[in-house]
């Protein structure tokens, strides 16, 4: 399953049924889980741990050193879960000592061609990154988030669960869960209704999320007042708990 023209370091750990194409390079301290497919001309450097049944297409680069001038060669890590797809020319870098030391990707994510994930990012599960979407360092992406093509996310920003961004969106602040965002800089444009319906949210739950969106963005309340009002609804509408907890985390502020 390893092509004779692939270069695999003896210190790499290759699981059962792993397929590695010609001219790919697998460095030392790389662990690749069972059933993973590595196409031709891919490069994976370590320390990197890759789970089961992933697909890495040609010319992708995983686990390379971060593009951070503070990086001094420290031992840092890239962790990738199961069933992820990295299309052509994706780049994913290891963490930095100052950012926790780990770049972490969950399960069942799709990264289309030319996606870039910088050092110390955290990506949850079931996300979709369209072509050329890029994350600066220390970015957090929630479950089921969808980033449109050429989206750029500023360092230390968060993108919440079930968000969606339009093409060429540039976000320099956090995007709360469930929100549609677009523009440079990103502005909110309502709730991601289509995505929520596809994921089984009920009509009632979507109506509640629309109500919370109006409290946050249309009521004229200060942010603290809006958060308090949303929190008061959580006992009867538990789907708002994700939003309320997100808003309570101090960071770069939210798009408004």
C-alpha cells in the first residue's frame, strides 16, 4: 500500500491499510491511523498524529513548522482526528510553545483546495472550509461551521457552532453561534436557517434562535444587557445555552 517512490521515514508509524502515493514524503514522528489515504506528492512532517480513514490529496502539506517569527524549533504537535478530507494544496501547521503547543483538528471535516490552517488553531467536527479559506494563528472554529471561499479569520478569533460565512468574508472579531456573516469586515446577516434545517433543528428551535438574534442585534440593548436577556431564556430553550456561553467568553468582541 506504500508506493515504492514514496519516502517514509523509519520513525513514522503507519497503520493498517494505509495507502501512500508516489513521491509523497512522510517524516519522522508521524503517526497515521488505519485506512488513511495519502495521495501523490503530499508532505507530512512530525510530530503529527493523524487518525483513521482520512484523505490527503496531492500537494497538501501537513505538520510543517509554523509561520511564526517567535517559533524557535520547540517540539510542538499537529493532531488530526478521523475521516477528514484535505484537498489539493492545503497547508496545516503545528502549534507553538506560546499557544499551547498543539494545532488540533477534530473529525469529519472537509478542507477544500488551498485552505490554510495556521499554528495553534482548534477546529471541531463536521466543518466545511471552501477554497482558499484561511485561519490565522490561535483561531477556534465550532462544530458544523461553514467558511465560504476566500474567508479570512483574524488571529485569536472564534467562529461559533453552525455559523456560515459568505465568500471573501474577513472577520476580525468573533462570530457568534448560528449566525450568517459576510463582508470585510464581517457583519451579521441573520441566522443560518438553511444549515440548521439540514441538521434537524425544529421550526420552534429556529424561531427561538431568531428571537435571540433580534435581542443581540436589533433590540438596541448594550451587549451585557442582551446577554443577560438571552440567559434568562435558556431554561426553557436549551439551544440558547451554546450562544449564551459563547457570548460570556471575553476575547476580541463579537461582530455587531
